[in-house]
């Protein structure tokens, strides 16, 4: 080969490769210029708080999917959203995905703070600053009553009127947010169906929440409420124990255990390898799994026997005290999976279940007709 031609050929190839790489890079750069959105911001003026509040709303994958019948979704209300919204919605998306979903698809409403101490503490308490005894900490405390009114009278009605909510709701709170969740559980238990209470500040006001728990009537009926309470490993407590997180949480748990409330599913979990700052993510994950512990379905078993799905959702509904049903999307997936794996009868059964639950769905009717035709031919 002529050496000059060889180098010319090599140079042309390099130019082509360079041009290809440039084109791919430029195309990728163009494609990556769009925004990735995980939620929508809402501004709500609160009369209870006399200020404008910001909430972030995450919608599950199928919420705007017009292929399936409109569904109603549980709602998670997330305190301290500026710290937890991204991680929580990421976990939510992972846990709710596909036929092996551990939890249902849910709407997440993140509530950002304006004056956190004011809103998330139930009483006004002045505590001397450890660095300067002449200064009081938490001078703005004690506005929890107004904040709860905002949740009950303003935010929840706003969400229920603007989004397709099912009526089942969960409150997630950490630290002062956990204190608020505990206050609501004891004094407004009907406001939420389930609570994820993470390392709550139950030391507040000389363990006020424990005193209120002690005042509960024995065997008080909590009407199928579910509570997952997480506790970090407090390796270094204050010398006098007055602000001991672990001590106050254990005391609260022991009081409820003694009172033996009815229809309250409560679990206290110690996280030995987590501290107050690191516990929110693993605790929220485990809390969701605990609340919906009956949601996960054995797909292979259901493929052989579709009634497994109906029975599982009956167990789930009984466990959480709220009627829940498989979505049209899930039932359609199971039906099509059965047909693809030569379980046509089971596929037809899944389509019939879907037709019973979603009678207005033309897609289900058409799919059922096709499946029956396939079997007969």
C-alpha cells in the first residue's frame, strides 16, 4: 500500500470517527437540555397561619396515564420537605414500581417550613442556650395548634379537591416533625390513617406527649391506625438526661404498651447504626414497607392462581383498615403476562377481575374479548 495513501485513508477515518463522536455528543447534549421534574410547587395562603405556604406535590407514574381508568391514590404528607422531598419521592418511585411493588402508587405532598420551631412544637417553652445561659432557645415555639388547623382545614381539603385522592393518608415527620405527628396521633387521631414518626423530640416540655399518653383511657380505640416509630442510637445524651431522645421515646412506647390501645398497629424500631441526622431515609423506607406489609404479591404464585391477588388485597385492606384494590394497570400486566407465558385461562381471569373493578374501561373489555377469542381459536 502506498504510504501516502495509507496515511490519507487513516486521516479520513479519523475525521469520520471524530465527526461521528461530535454528532453523538451534540445530539446527546441537545437531548439533555430538557428539565427533569419530580413535582409541582403550589402557593397556598393560610388563614390559620396568616401567611403564604409552599407545598410540593409529586404524582405517581400512572396518575396522568389516559390508557387506564382514573384511579384514586393514597396521599403522603411530608414534613420538612426541603430536607426530605427528593429522597422520599425517589424511594416512593422505587417501591411502587412494577408487578413486585411493595407499596401502592401514592401522591406525595411536601410541606416546606417558614418558622419550623413555631409550627412543629405544641407548647411555648424557653430552654437556656447551652452556649449562652442568658439566651433562651425556641422563643418562637408553641404554634402547633395553628399548624394542625392548617393541615386539617386548609391543606388536606385543597389536595383532595385538586387531586384524585382516595382518602387514605400518611403523615411522615422527623424530630420536631415527629413531635407534631405524635401530637396529632394522640389528639387528632382521625386526621391521618398512618404515621411514620422518626426520632421524635418527645423530650419536649418535660415529656408532654408521655403525660398526654398517660391520660388516655385504657383500651382507647384508635380505629385501625398504623404507627411506625423509629429511634436512632443516641450514643451521647445530655448529662442530666433532660433532653434524652431515646429515654423519652422508650417511655412513650412503654406507656402505650401499658394502656393497650385497641386497633392501633404500632412498631418501635431501634436503628443502632444511625444517628439523629442519618435516620430519616432508612426509617421512611422501612416505615412505608411496614404500613403496606401485605401489599407485595408473589407473581409466580398469582400466575397459577389469580385469586391470590384478590385475597392479598383483602388482607391488605383489613391490615390498614381501608379498602384497597389492585389497579387496572397491574391487572392488565398480570393478564398479559399470563397469556404470554401460555396461561391463557389465568389471563382471562385477570381481565375479568379488572372488568369487575373497572367496568367503564373499554380497554379491559377489548382485551378480554381478544383473550377469549385467542383461547377459542
